[in-house]
C-alpha cells in the first residue's frame, strides 16, 4: 500500500475541531473507537477533503472551502445524495454515511464517507509506478472506459433524474458560466469576450441521449487499484455532477488533458500524467471515446472550447477568493496566469475551427 494516496498536515487556516467532530460522529455512527487524528488530502482547490483516522476505522470528511462565495457551488447535501443513489448503478462511488446540516458544528455543512484506499495520480507517475508505453495506454483506456460507463448509467433507475434538466442544458451552461465568470472578475482577469460570443453563436442542439455529467473527470479524481494500477476502483469529487450532454462533459475533461506536444506554457498547467508515452492525444481520447460509446463525433471544437472557458471560470472563482484574502493557500496565487493561458488556447481552438 506504499503507493496509496497520502495525506498532509492540515493547511493553516483550514483546521477542524477533532473533539467536536468526534462527538457528532459518535452520536450518528456506531463502533468508532478513539479520537480521530485529522490530516488533509493534498489535491483539490474547491471543496476540502480530510482523513479522519480512528483506532479502528478510516473515514473521509468533505466540507466547503473557507470563505466560499456561492453556497450552491458547494452543496454538501446534493453530493451526499449522489453518492448514496449512484452507487447502485456505478459502483465506483464511495459510500456516504453522515450528512451534517447544522453549520454550528464546524462552521459549515459537511458529510462523511468511506475511505477507498488506492493510488491517486497527480502531475506525474510516482517513481514506483514504472509503466511502459503499453501499460500506460491500458490505463488511459481504462480511464476513458469508466467515463463512457458513467455516461451510460440509467440515471432515472438510480433515482437521480432530479439532479438536472437535460432540455436546454447547453444553453444554460454557456449563459451560466458566462455569468459566474463575470461575477468573479478581478481587475487583472481577461474578459474572454470573443470566446463567449463564439460559444453563444455556435451552441449545438440538446444531446439525443442525455446522461450523468461528472463535470470534473480527471486522473486525480479516480482511484487506482494498488494491486493492479491499470484498473480504476473509485471515482471521487461529485460536487458538480448533473444530468446533461455527455459531450459537454467530454469537453470538460479535454480541457485538463495536456498532451506531450503542447507548448511549454500549457505544460505548466498540467495536473495529470496525460503527456506520458502511451497516453492518447486529445483527438485520440475523442476517437476512443466515440468508439466505445458507439457514436460519431464529427467535430469536438465547440465542446473543447467550452471546457476551456468553464475551467477558466472555476479557476477565476478560486482566484477571486485569493485576491480578496478569503484564502491564504499559496497555490492560488498563479491561477490568474492559468486563466490567461486558457483564454489564449480557447482562442486558438476557435481560429483553427474556422480555417
């Protein structure tokens, strides 16, 4: 288990009261022994994730970020519901146990779920994971296979139809992310005017087969089997999940997919090992997805440009909190540069699509 995802000491300003959490959990769960030792998972820039280590059990606690702006963007109850209902149709979700709606307990809503132990990849493979090109390709295709499997889940049978309304999904995403971006503007942020106009003008019709949209599917949100690291045993971070167009979700994931031939400024944004020999290019990702889903994707440009704009919206919302002193996490200081790079890339995608 040496490769299993490790935690760090809790970041300054993001501490939790162990004694308060202990009293609450023991009142709502049976069999917990001792007082929890609390550490923090290093990934994530939105909701915060902590490891609670009891003498006889490990649990994971999720709560919104400190100083967050929009409660609707960090809905603990919604994420708790998704984990409980989706597990029957997509058994890679952790099981959720307790949802606390009383913000007086720790200052925010939170929920507690099982810990799925395994490997979580971040920017690079750990040295111990010496995959050759063929093994890397198998991992990449396993990652895409799970994505297709999620999009094919019968969300109505899982009791998740209430998550979203497929009709008008594309239009709501473009207008919604435009609004969220503009409300999170800081004086140093790019305006994205040309891209916003193009996305509005090029919106496709609603997808004929809507599905569950994860909205943040990338390698650091999946858990690999430590005994067989080419296999995925868990999928995390369901806070933005809804019902909508699977191709929009594909565009979201492509926005994170930095490939080996991308220029150096883009490489600086890479947060997953998508550049490794054996990983598909973005076009290869799309082609393999289409093959496994049994569909045709004649042009991905709109969805990819949308994914880049949406990612910029997320980045800017986080940077807004940093800019206004609502978080001291030093990782967020450079998010404004990431935003600017995303605008450049989205503009390039649009220009190429018009040639």
